[in-house]
């Protein structure tokens, strides 16, 4: 045998040359191989083991470097090939040298791979089975088992043939596990290990069930008694393969109840083996065996043990977790976490514990409480490892424990424990790996549960986690719109790209932030959690409330980082999950810091956060998609709306019922509002049917739309074009009224009015029908103040249309000024503006008007009628409001230098009417004597006032003017009444007059005499009041210069009487007396009183100037006819104070027109009614009449009986002196008749002795 050649020279000569060949690389000539020589050397016992080993090495090398060469030689005769194989198999039983055995094993495997013959495989398996069957003991089968394992691994077809066709051989492999030799057991297990692990475990699927179950039980028994590392490793390796099969897991976990069934013709040794197999513990041994591995010092075994547990739990978590928990496996797993830095072991332990947490028994036996400290410490250390999958898995375990831990068992009863876990979580959030940071955020969300908070609550650590998550946003990779479009397909195919991971972190961060907000709300509702009860009392005052600090942090982070980030991410590709949590977070902000929430709400609304959720609802929630997002959006919109509504104008008069009404409309209808904004106009214009419930249905949805449009537009967010909004609201009002109802809910009507006002500029003017519809809708509300919104557009809208201005203009101006006054008062009371005790300065003439005043001025300049309303308010409203109106008018006059002619023409009469009203309501009743005199002097010295009065009075008496050109009746009335007051007050206060007013006395008397039927009663009353004032002044007032004519004085030259009665004259006195008698018959209340008073003043004037004429006037037959007519009108007329006063006047002046029968009728009427039933004014007039009757002895004569009746009535009334009667208090209230204000005290019946005095 030469060096390198594989031949045996002594025997080679007799071998057929066909079995020889020079094989191998052509360089160097190759290697000479004789198959026959090799076979004979292997079979011969005389050949040294070393030579055999050399030959095997050569063949092995040849097979490696020249594949196929040996196969060509052996194909010449199959018998030679099989004989060669059999010879090698025989060496496995005869060779004792380990190195040679290893070469035999190696060559056999290489040879079979070279031959690639199914026949060769079966031949090998047959030979092995024959060898094992022929041996009385399996002790020498160790090399065979090793070879079998190697060939199964190398040739998968051998494994399949073995498990399907050589079951007896498999039984020998099982029996080998009963032999006490651990090396033999290890070799047998090696075969099983390769069988179950070859070709992905496909061979194991064909394994007979009985054999498979027997292997499971024998494996457990072998592992329980194994001591050698090789055997233990093989057991653990096989166990790892078995626990990955669901069928074998069930067998392994139920092994105590199984028995190994053997064939009936088993020998005694097999029976003994069977008895050994039946010896099993009372409970499942597998958890205990795996726990034993966890206690070993080998980290590989510990890791494999944990992986086996995890695999078992994956297949059957509900059935298999309890035995492991009862065996205290979690406790030992936690111990491994505390004592190991092995990445494999840590990851395996984490994974196993994650699965065990699915069983409530894990927590009820307090394994979580026992191991939380070790887990937290382990996670903090794992974050330093290079393999970031390990801390990710650790954080997952932490998350599971935090989420599943029962609230009754606290994990962090004290602060240090919570501090440690929060630091671990913050470390995870700060990790460079987004997947780790995402899992850490998930753990933080679970940590923020109330039951995990220590006492005291560590608000600072919670705030630190939130800030760490917020700071992480700057590292996120958020795709731009262009990148989103270009990488959309790639993103779908690769969910682990950086953009997807960034969005995944953002989603989990939102969930965490929501949990933090919920925790803050819960802590705020628990007084014991609000502050640290262990803080020294001295530090409470100087330290900020930690809970408030946390709430501020949440609001600040949300405002500055979270909102911009989410809006950017969802701008072009909205993510329903992200948006769901985002809107939920925004909703929670409304309860965290009440002091800042209005600012936050206004910022949101003005930044488009009405449009944004509405668009997301329309885009993502239509068709009942994403219901959770819909709920979140609705919750946010409702809270935002109610917050904005709660800070609406107090002047609007909104009550709790309005707030509840809006809340219910939003609550029940926002979920159904899942359409695009472009569909809103058609939705508003739908004509819904009858709505069965107040807050649900198509009409309620329309109401909801109106409210949202109002609140959004109030913050500058125009959801729809102005023209569209205006026309839609008008149509809605018409539709509601067309259904037979004009009463919208007050809150909806308020919103509709606001929308109409704000959107009117870009909309066409309303014609009759829509305007009437709006007016009808506004009139349906009992209190317009509850509809008012303090906005300039509302002023312009109401005053833009005369119909609306007539009805609602005054109240709108009043509400505007009231609101403006509230703003002024609020500015005065702001803390810090004024020093203590310092008085607020009043408005000055040179003070610049504020914005609201300028807005009102623009209305006044555009709509002059509004100025008249302001003038009315100056005189008719309370002092504060009147002062506000006066201030606006002053500003109007100050800033408007160039007045329009129409405005001046309108203002002058209005000012005159306002002055008369002011005179009635204030000057005559509320001012002192000195103030009255000063006011009268100011008025009389105002030439503009006198000129205006002259203009009005002259216009009314000019014969050339048509009726339409004459001043309005109300203006004439006010002028007469004002002038009468000026005459009286000038006389009483002796005020100087700069300029007199010219007035035609004859025209006035003629109007009373012949034009009374064509003259308004109130105008007649004002004429009489003016005449009365002039007569009281003896027709010689410095205020008025009277003009007269022939119709009053008669022909020239005047007689003595005419001269004494100038400018009235005797004829004028008779004409006026006749006119007054005719007016008395009108029986109009004010006219009756004014006529009697004027008659009293006339007779007083005549008595002073010409008693003869006075006697003549009262004794005319007309006077008797007058009394007859009045007494014929009924008992009520007889007891009227004016009629009683008329009789008294006639008796005082010696009239023969009063008969005894007249007096008897009066007394009988008094007796029938009763003195006590008479009004105060009637009783006073009756007392004067009875007193006059008693003093008139001759005329008319009374019988003694009648005199006694008079005395009885006087006693009943109570005797009073005339002076007391004259000073009797009379009514002084003000009566408004249209635009005319009348002081009723001016028209109470005058007492004779008080004639000429100011009442």
C-alpha cells in the first residue's frame, strides 16, 4: 500500500482491475483506489486497526474532493456496493477505537450520500434493525445509534422511511432509553432528536401516535434522572422540539395518567421495562423538571427551559399555565431576571412570563408583586444591551403586568417603587429604537392607572414621562405629502419602515397621553390624592400644587407639540386610530384646568378646530365606519361648543334650559352628522316630516347644524360661504313656519339671528316674504333679550330693515348700551388697575370713544331712526342707561362736524319731543327749587329751542300748508305741553326771558270752537293745557307773545271790557266758554279734565279782569243745557271728579244753571255708592262741592232736610279746611300716549283756591 493510494498490495493482484481506478484531481495523477482491497481489509481481522483507519481516511477524502467517482465504481455491481456498506456497518460493532469509529460513521454517511440510492437506505435500515434484534443487549448499540442519528440528519428520506416502515426499529430506540447507561440514552435521544428536527419536523408528523406518546413519557423519565451534561442537553433539545407540536404538548402535560402498552409476546426484560415506565409522579412532572432546569447553573439550559415553557403555553395557555404557576415557575423566572445578563435568557424569561400573565392565577398567587422589583431592575439593565429586542420584550412583560394587575393588590405602595418603574419607562421612551420607545409608551399608559399610583402620588415622575414622550416627537420621521404618495405602496408592503414605526409610536403616545389625562381627572376628584400629605405645612404655601403642575404640563404639551404634530400627520392621510385618541385627549383638556380652558377653547375654535373634526367625520365615519372615532369627535365638539356657549354674552339672558337644550341637540344629533361640509346646504334645505321627539330627527339635525355654524363663525371659522349660510337660514325659518310652527327653540333662533346678521353683507336685501318670516320668528320669542348677541352686525341687521327696526330696534340699542356699560364697569373693577381708595374718573368731553361706541356711531349715521330711539332712551330709561345714550349722542355731535340736512331736520323735532318728555318726567317732580329755576333759565335762554318751538307752532297755524306738510300731531302736542310748562315755570321762578314765542290766540280758540271734530283729542288736550297756563298768567306771559284778531275782540275801537280782557276780549271769552262746553260733552277722560281745568282758569281770569263778564258767561242758558246733558249720561258721570268740579265752579261764580234737583241727584248717587267706595280724587271734589253748597245760602235754596243730608255727608268725608284740601296730594305718574308723555298731575281737577299754582 503506497502512500496516498488505497490498495493492499498483498491481495490487490487477485482483484479484477474493474474495481480499481485512479480517482481524484487530475493534477498529480490522482489516487489509486481498489474497492476490493478496501472491503477485504475491513472484513479481515488480521489487518491492523491503523491500516483500516488509514484506508477510511483516504476514502473519506476521496469522497469529499471527487464527488461521484466512487459511485461510478460501485455501480458496476450492486452486490459489491451493498457488501461494502455492510462491512462498514459491521465495523460499528467490532471497532472499539473511538477515532476509528468516528471515521467509519463519517464514511458511511458520505457513502450513502454519494450513492443516493433508496435501496441503499433500506439496506442500511434493515441491517441496523437486524443487528439490534440479534443482540441480547443494547449496550453495544451506541455507535449504531450515533450513525443512525447522523444519517437521519443528512438524508431526510431516511427519516421518513424510518418512521413509516421501521416501527420495530423505533421501538428498539425507545427501549434503549430504559437502559441505565446515560451515554446510550444520550445516543438514542440523539436519534429521536434528529427524527423530530429533520426537514422541519415533517417526519414526526408520520410517526405512529403510540410511539410518539411513548417517546414523550420516556423523555420525561429520562430527564428526571439524567445527570450527565450530554444526556441532559439531548433531553432538553428533544423536549424543545416536542413542545413545538400541539399533539405532544398534550401528552407531555398529561403524562401521569398514561401507561406504555407493550406487545403481548414481550419478554421478561421488557415487562420490567414497562413497570419502570409506569412509575410516574402524582402530578405532571414537566413543570417541575423545567423549574429544575431553571435552577441549574447553565444559562443555556435556563433559556431553553424558559423557551419550552413559552412554547407549551402558546399551544395551550388555558390548560397548561396553571400547573406552571402552581409549581412556582414564575418565581424562579423572576429570580433569573435578577441574576442574569444573558440576552437569550432574559428574552426567553420575558417571553415565558408574558404568557403566564394571561392566567389570573399568576396574580392571585402574588407572583407579580414578588417579581416586579426584579423585573424593573432587569428592564433598566436590558436597556443597556445591544440587542434591543430584549428590552422591548421586557417592557412588554411590564405592560402586561401593569394592565392585568388586580386593583386590590398594589405593586407600588410607596414612592421609591414607583420612581424606579417610571425611570425604567423613561429610559425605554428615550431609546434610539422606535419599537422599544413605542412599547415603553404602552407601558406608561398602563402605569398611569390609578391603582398603580403610590402614596403620595409621584406627579413629578408622571410629568417627566409625558415630557420624555413629547421630546421624542422631534425624532420621528413623518412623511411629507409627496413622499406619502410615492411610498404608499411600499408602506403597505413594509409596515416596519421608519415612517410606519413613527406613526406607531405616535399612536401609542396618544394612548399614553390620554391615560395621563384620565389619571389627572381621577386624582383631582380624590382630595386625598391632590397633594402630598407628608409635606411639611411650611412648604405648602410656597410650593406649587404638583397636580396643577401636571395639568399645566399636559395642557402645554398638548398645545405646543401634540396638536401641531397630529395635524401634520393627518393633514393629507388621516389615520382613524390616531384621530380617535387625539380628539379624546382634546376633550379631556376641558376638565383639567378650568382657569385656562376658555382661552384654550377660543384658541382651538379660532384655529379651525370646528372644521377639522367635522371634515374627519365626513371623510372617515360615513356609512357607520369607525364608530369610535365618531364618538370621540362628537365628544370633543360637544365640549368645545358648551365651553364656548358658557362664555357667551350675559346680556343674552341665556338660562339653564337653553344650555340643556343645546347640549341635548348636540348630544343626540352630532353622531348622525357624518357628511361632508359641501352637503350641509342641501341638508339644511331638506323639508323633513313630522318630528316625533324634540331632540331627534331631521329637523333636530338642522338645528344642530345652525348652532355649529353659529359657534364656529363666532370664532372666525367659516364652514360655509356667507351667501349660502344666509339663504339656508332664511329657508329654514320659512320651512319651520310652513309646517305650522313659528317657534324655534330659543337657542336655535338665537344662532339663526346671529348667522343672518353676520352674513348679511354678502347677501341680497330681503324682500317682503322672507322679512316677514324673520320678523314672525323673532316675535315668537317672549324675550328678545334672550336672543341678543353683542355683535355690531346685529345692530346693522335690525336697523337695516324698517320693519325689524320698529319692533326690535329700541331693545337692541338698549341691550347694546347695557352690555357696553358692563364692559366699562368690568374695566373699572379689574384688580391692580386702581389703587385702594382711588376714585374712577368719569368720562370727559375730550375722551376718545371706544370701539363699541364707534360701531354704534356708524349705525346712527347710516340709520337716522336709531338716533331718535337714543333720544327716547335719554328720557325714558333708568339713569345708567340714559347716561349711556346721552354719552353716545354727545360723541355723535362732537365727531360729526358736517351734519347732513336730513339728519338735522329729523333730530330737531325729536329733540323737542325728548325735552318735553324730560320736562314731564324729571324737572317738574324730581328737581329741587334751585335746580328747577336754573334749568328753566337755561331752557329759556336757548335760542335754538325757542326757534324750534316757534317753527313747529307756526307751521301748525299756517293756513297755506297742506295737512301733509303740517308737523305731526305728536310733535305739536309735545310743543304745546313743553311751552305750557315753560310758561308756568317762568312765572313761578320769575325767570328772565331772552326771546318770546309768537302764538295766535284767535287761531287756537277757533280750532277749539269749530275744528274740534277734525282734530285729534290729544292735540285738543295740549291746546287746552297751553291756554290754561296762559290764562293763569293773565294772558301776559313773557314767554309767549299772543296774537289776536277781530273774531275775538270785535270791531275797533275796543270797549272797556274788551280792553280789560285783551287779547281775549269779551267775545273771545264767550267763544272760548262755548268751545269748552262743547268739549265737555265729548266725554273723553283727558279732554274732560283739561276742559274743566281750562274753564276754571278762564273764569278765574275773568273774575280778576272783568267780574261782569264772568257772571255773564256762567249764566248763559248753554250752561244749563250742558248740565242737563251731563246728568243724563248716568250715575258714573254724576260722580266724576271733573263734573263735580264743574258744578262747584258754576256755584262759585253765581251761576243760575245749577238747580236743586241737580244737587239732589249728586247726593243720591253718593248715598247709593257709599262714601267709602269713592276714589280719593272724587271724595276731594265732592268735599269742595258740599262746602260750596253750605256757603251758598240763596242759590240754589235747600230745605232743612237737604241741608242735614249735606252735613251728614261732610261728616262722613271728614271735615277739612280749604287749605288742607288745596294741598291734598294728587297723582304724579306719567302716562305715555304714543310718542307723547303726559304728567297726570297736570290734568287732575284743580281746586278753586289753588288756581294759578303749579301742581
